[in-house]
C-alpha cells in the first residue's frame, strides 16, 4: 500500500469479509474501506479507482465478464485491472512426474457444479476484451522449488481438500488411490522439484 493511498476491499461472503477486516486492520487501518458486496454489483461510484486487482477470484465466478464490466465501470479512465488466476491444465509440473489427472478432472467438475471454471486462466484475455478493456496483456507467474524451496509447495500436496471431497461424496476413494500413491512416491523421492504456474492478465480502461 502506497503512503497516503486508500484501498477498497470488496468481499461478498460474510465470513471472509470479517476475516478480511481483521487481517487488514493492522496493515491499513482507516485507509481500508471494506465493502460487503458482489464484484458484479459493487454499488461503488463510477470512475473512482486508479487500479483494481482480483486474485484467485475469477475462477469462482459464473459470470466473469459481468464482473470485469463492473470493475471497468468503477475504474477511472486510464485505470487498470489485473487478474491473477489459475488454469488447472497448467497448474504444476513435477520431477518425478506426479499423477494428478483424475483429481484434476474431479476438481474441474466440482468447480463447474458451483458455477466456476477451473480453467479460467486461458480465457482471461478474452474476458478483459469483452468487458471493454484495451492494451490487454498476459504473463505467466512461475514459482520453482529450486528457488523458493520444496517446503513451500507442501500445501499443494496436502490431501486434506481431496479427502474432504471424499467425505462429501464428490470423489471416491478408488478414484484418488492412484494420486495418493503417486504423491507419496514423489514426497519420498530424494531428488525432486516442482513448478507452479499462475496467469496474470492486465487491461486498461480507455482514457
């Protein structure tokens, strides 16, 4: 946060909204304005903001273009939107290889059933353009275990979310068996590496 700058944080979920308020209290204090609203209907004034960032949000949205249009509306002319999100088919590469195909496809299905798109990353440029943004650009943000350490990737290997899907009946134990075996073999490997990929798209509102 720049000195003397103000930030507006938008979150529709009441639990996450309260968490954001608590988390940002010591970091921004009175300079952070918290708004509990949908990103597709913020209720904020038009032509107000210089910059907007949406991190791991568009993957959950049933109408991503509508959300991008709302952000376009509240940005000032010349303002920019940056979207950081994922694409399941590009998410990670490992050595030795890790068998994730079945789990990845199940996660895609679950996300789609909730109105999201786990492969939204490949559509970010199109979303921005359809919303009216210009000067659209796209970059890959890469993290590598040889740089940040293999321990940083441990949350990605955590079976907790997968086992939760089993409890909810969204995936069977037999369907994840091959992944769990592959994961354990990867964790036990003496010489292993891992790369994860995020996509960062940027668009500008016309002057």
